[in-house]
């Protein structure tokens, strides 16, 4: 049976680690920008306050002694236009972004020395020394961010790995349930978070599904078992009918009904795990040839290599017989049966297996495409169940030049 390969996906732990690293980078960049802006604003604020206070001191010295102190100037040429005409007696400040040589951006403070028309006393505070520290601060922030990122990424990978392992446990349990292991459970999961909720939900789903399937299997087994007695009575009653076309028709229908009941019983026993394998060393080719002869259908038989295998010959005959009968009922002649090493291949030349069977495998009471004939859809289901019981692999394919191909590989 074909299974669709899963596309390659990046592990969850690396996705979470990458997300954590990207988040750390964004946080570091945001913090670095904020620190840069705040530091620049603080430098300008302190420079403005320094200039404002320095003008007050210089003005006091000028009025008492008539001399200029602390770098004060009267009507300097490069005084910003906003400070050339300050209000009488008031101190004002202005920012000058012009930079030339060692003189970088500056803060000016100015105050008129007397009444209208009197000189303006001004003082400038150069911001270049303080602003030159900003690149070093930015570099220090970048180094600190890289160090923090280097320390945070392994921790994120480790934490993501713990989460991924817990999720992988749940996924493996769900996969085992999907494959038919209804006893698979995740069990208690630490954390008390969403992963624990998912694990508990999967286990609860498995409990509910297992209970329903057991009820269904028990119902099927009970129905099949109860039908055996009336079907046996019908066969006995048919023998009392006068010979003729009606008797042959009824006998054939009752025989079909008995076969259906026996198939249902066999399926219910396979589902319930009540079957036991009686292994023995047997010649594979001889067992396969006997199984083909018992079907009553013609088939071309070829042995590429003789081998003795250890298996349950009765179940092996059941598998091969069902494959040959299915090839004749739903395919077309010639039917070829090939034995090579531990492999048995049954091929017909009909329309081939329907796509749904190739994707999902055989299903009960589902015969697939209409062109492959009619039936109960139990033959291949039984063959697949018996193969699993033997530990063998049963694959269904279509040949490139037409026809269905069933391949049985026995375990070594």
C-alpha cells in the first residue's frame, strides 16, 4: 500500500530559536535607538542649562567689572539670528547645528546688557566632546546585544527542544493510532499547558475510538456467528429441493452467503487479535502452487528461485488464494503468479486497481472502480490482515502497461 511521503519541514525547535533570536535582535535594536536618542537629548538639555546659567554668571561679572568672563562675547558674528534681538533683561537659548572643525553643534545663550540697542552678551557651549561619546555608546550597546543574543539563542534552542519533544510524543502517538494501534497513549504530560491539553485530548480520542471499534467488531462477530446456524440450515434445506435451475441458483446464493459469513468471522478475529500464527518451515513455491490450484482458477505459475521459508502455510495459502480470486473476478486473464526468493507477485491484465485503493488500501465492502467487477470487498482486506499477522508486506500497484499487481514480501 502506497503512503504519501511527508514534505521536508524545518524542525520546530529551530523555528522557535530563530523567532527568539529575531525578537532579541529587534528588542536590542529598539533599546539601542532609544538609548541613543535619550542620551543625545540629555546632552543637549544639559548643554542648554549650562549655557543658560553661564550667561547669568557672565552678565553679573560684566555689570560689576565691565569685563567678559567664561568665554562670553558681545554681539558675536556667528550668533544665531533668533538671539540677536532678545527681549530686554531676559535670557534666551538657541541650538546651532552648524559644525566646523573641532567646533561641533552648540547651544547659545544670550541676554541684552542694558536697554534697547545695547550690546548682546552671548555665550556658547560646544557639544562636540559630549556627542563624540555617542558612537562609542552605540558600539557598546551593539556588543552587549550580541553577547546577550549569543547567550539567549542556546537557551531558546534548549527550551524549544523540550517543547518539540513533547509535541513529537503526541504526534507519534497520533501516528500509531492512525496506523491501527488503538492501545497507543501519550500518558501524563508535564507542564499543565496547551501541549498537555493536546496530549490528553489525543488519549481521550483514542479511548473513545477504541471503544467504538471494539463495539463494532463485537457486533460484527456476533452477527456473523449467529448467521452461521441459519445459513447451515439453508444449505441443508437446499438439498431437499428438486434438482433443476432453481435449485442451482438457490444453492449458489446460499454458498455465497456462507462465504460472506465466514469472511466476516475471519475479519472480526483478525481485528480482535484473536488469531495465532502456527509457523513451520515450508517450501514457498509448493505452498503458493497449492493455493493457486485450490482456487479453481487458471494462472500462469513461474518460480524464479526456490526457497524454504518459516511461515504459517494455511494463512499464506489464504493470502495467495484471495489475490488470485480477486485478479480473476475484478481483473482479466492472463493471471501471472511469480515466486522469487521470499516474494510472491500476482498480476492480472485488467483495468488495474482504482486510485482510491492505491492511496488508502483495501476497505471493507468497497470494491473500488465499477469496471473491476462486483463483490463484497473483503478479499483484499482479509489478505492484508493475514499479511500483517505474518509480519509480511503486501503492496498494491498498477503495471505501466496495464493490469493490477499485488506483491507479497515475507519477512526474513
